[in-house]
């Protein structure tokens, strides 16, 4: 019989899908959520997170429990289904073919239950701790406005903020250490929603004493200024490489950093010119610590993306992402960056 739930009272409320079809009714979802046996929503969510994070420790952190508890839930699920779902190794776990098949069905149940909770919680204020990551540029521009807006709109939501490089933020996002992140590159996974939220013009900036403000600098002229570049194998390095075109030119860059704060400090100290968004160093420009260098070839604008996990989904994360997107759009409108 399609889309039905079978009960096994000998071991509490057990259930399974009679034909592995999607769970349909709200009653079925409530049975899954509040079942007293091993087949409850925590067990299913644990399997989904473990299949994504591929690590017992990270899954335990995500589920706010212990590694033995995670292992027990997975074992109970495997025993219930009568098949092996995961291959365990010293570092990661992998889905078996049966595990991949089960994951598709279990994701449907978890997502349907999330929708059910959202239906009833739509009028309730979201609560919880949300871990947010941002690159330096965003921390220097609209991140404070985002924090203020979120605090005003959802006062019961607390933030933990990490400011780091794009590569590190995306890694933390993938591992579940962050709920959402804004960086100069999106995460590539079907489990995440992605949206470009702003695009900043770029320019070469340096201490006013180190260049002629009445001269328009060519690429060759710029290289004479002791440029400060971005570290290799980062997104900014790739677009800088395209900007110069010739490998011999980018190899002439003497100083490298993955920190905007460090690059600004080097430029202010008359140690070179850095490619930065002027909007992120407005105060430094106003106070005369750095200035924009006129150039023959403008730098391309740099995009910023918000990425946040949607599988499994959390309503509070989606609401936080909306506030973040609104803050970015408001800042872009105010600064005429659109």
C-alpha cells in the first residue's frame, strides 16, 4: 500500500515506508518526529548530516551530541533497514549503494518535516545561535548593519562571526562549522543556496607619497611601485593574473598576503600598492593614509556571494540569510554600487 506507515509496537513506535515512496501526511511526519524507538527524526537527520559531512566528530558537533550517540543512531538505522548504509574509514565515511538510495528517501522525509515545522512556526520568533562567516571586505562595509538589523528583527537569534579567507570560509561551511558565509566565491553543492549580493569596484591604492596623482599608470608603471598581491591559489590571485595577462608580470609582484588588513597596513606604511575596493578603505582615504592610483587599465569589479545550507534546511538560517541579503542590497544602493 503506497505512502503508508507500519507500526511495530514490540520495540516502541517503529515505522517504514511500505513502498519507499515519499511520506505524505502530517500525521506520518509527526510519528517520525516523536517516535520512541530508533526511527525518529533525530536518527534520520543524523544520517543526512553524516552523509554530507562524512565525519563522526563534525556530525556530532552539528547535532550537539557525542560521537557514540551518532554511531548508535546510524547502527539503529542500519539494523532497522537490514542493510549496511555506510563504509567507515579512519578519516571519513562513505555511502554504500544502498545508503545512497536510502539517503534520497530520508532527505524527503527530513525536508517534509522541516516544511511542517515551518508551517506551524511561521508566526513564532526564531531562536538559536547562527554561525556566520565573512571576508575582510564585508566586515569593513555592511556586516555591522547586518548585525544591527538582525538584532532588531530577531532579538532571540545570537551570532557567532568568523572573519577569514574565502577558502577557509567555504571549507568551514562545507564541514558544518558555519551556517552561512559571504565570500568572493560561492560554494558548489546542491545542498546550498547561493546568491550574489553585491559587486565592488576595485582600484590600486597606496600611500599618497609613493605615486604621482597627476599621472595615469600603465601596467609597467604599476609594477615599479612594488605591488602587494594576493596569495597563489586564491580567487583574487586568479583575477589578478588575468588582469596582468603575462606570467612574467605577475611574478614581479614582491609582497603577497591573504589578509586585507595586512595589505592596507603595508600600503599605509609606504611599502607598496594594493588592489582593494575603495569602499572598504573609505576612512583611510579620507584621512590621507592611502589614495587611489590613476591607471590606464581599470581593475574588474569583484563579486560577493552568500552561501547557506538548505539540505537539511533550518528556518532560522534562511531568515538570517534574508536579513544579510537585504543589508548588502541596502549598502549597494546607498553607495551607488549597482
